[in-house]
C-alpha cells in the first residue's frame, strides 16, 4: 500500500510540473485552455495545494499576456 501511495505522489508531482509548464506557455500562443489541461486540473483537484499553485500560474499567464 505504501508503494502505491509513493507512485501516486510521484504521478501527481509529474502532472503538476507538466501543467505548470503548459500554463506558462498558455498566454503566449492563445488564451484557450485545452482539453488535456482541463483533465489535468480535474485530477489535481485531489491535491488542493498543487491545484491552487497551477490555477495561479494560469491566471497570471493569461493576465500578463492581456496587458
């Protein structure tokens, strides 16, 4: 059981990092959130802290692009 929890934490960490990278490039190309990012955010809701950090990154990415 502990091994499964460790794998899950690693998976959430990788998903968080990928979503952060995508969020940074979001405002550069377009302002639409892809279905893949939406699914990643849905999964990250299980980890409120990670979800909050990614949401802030997406917000500022779009905000800075529109300025």
